[in-house]
């Protein structure tokens, strides 16, 4: 899996830190980076991993980022008891539908099999 997101000022704010917050130390940076990487792996695993370009699409990127941030923030703030949030689950469901649609070409064939939808 490919990760696209980095711990930046936007993600720090999601975690409750200001950009120059001194309480966000090196250990917090490592934890945040690990949580974000794990969240991306989780979200991509839940949606689909074959089409990495899907996650870079302009119409998908915002929702993808939101889902990853929701999962990562939950894991960062509650590392021993966290489960995927309802918000993240809803967004992942929405992204699954878009991902499935992106796998079907204009002529009705799927990207993987070349079969038409009616042959499935």
C-alpha cells in the first residue's frame, strides 16, 4: 500500500495541537506519523488496494483525507481502546461505492476481468 498523507499543521489541529505547540514533541510526532500511516492502510484495505490512483483524484482526496484523519486521531488519542469511528465508517462506505464505480469502464466492462456487468 502507498501512503500519501503526512503529519502537517492541518493534522496537528485535528489532534488538538496548534502548529507551533511545544507539547507536540518528537514522541508525539512519531505517534502521529504511525497512527496516520496505519489509518491509511486501514482505509485503503477497507476500500480497495489495486487502484492507487483513485486516492489521488480531486473528487476523492478530501473524503479520503477526512476518513484517514478520523481514524488516525481516534487511534492517537485512544491507543489502547480505539475502534474505527462512526464517521470514518460512513466515509469509507461512501468511498467504497466510488471505488467500485471507478473499476467499471464506460462500456460496462470491469477493469480486472473484462467482463460486462451482465455477465457477472
